C-alpha cells in the first residue's frame, strides 16, 4: 500500500495514518487488556494494524489506483486462515508443519503465476545448489 503516497509525493499522510494506528492501539488496549489480558493486547495490535492498512489502502486507491485482484486476495486469506486453524487444532507436529507448508503450494495454484511443480523444483534446486555452488567457488580460489 506504500506505493500511492510515495509516487504521489504525499508522504505526510503516513504520519496521520501512524497516529491513527497509535490511537487505535491505545484505545483497544485500554478496552481489551483488562478483559482478556495478554490476548487482549494481541487483539489490540491486530486492530491497530488493520485500521492502518485500511486507511492506507483507502488513500492509495483514491490517489493512485491499483487494480488488485480482490477475489484472489480473499481466497488467499481464507486459505491461510483455514490452514493455520487446522494446524492450530493440534495433532502430530509433522501434520501441523505439513499443513503450514501447503500454503505456498496452494497459493501458487490460486495465483497461477507458476505451476506448483515448478515452485517446488526451484525451491529444492536452490536448497541443493547453494552449498554446491559455494563448494565450486571455494575450489576455484
């Protein structure tokens, strides 16, 4: 969302959005911490970041429109929440890790920038090749 204020050279709005976030955080903390304790503080921070993101998004769309693909963004958000929720429910550690690792693979299918096989192959290749390339470079010296 930072593109709009920077390109339009209206970065002063960032100060006001940050102050709005701070006021939201303070207000939410005063309301939620006595009721929920540390969990309330976490929700207060979440609320303040959501308010800041919403304000910055609104400003950016008003001053420098960016055509986001809202349906894909919503689907990515729902998918992330679903997988994180399933992982949070418990079970074996390997199952939880597998659920969280599924997100980039499934997100790649939603975005369709690259097929999931290519994403995995590039990831595996980069893990394998970095030490190999380092060994080759050290051997050349």
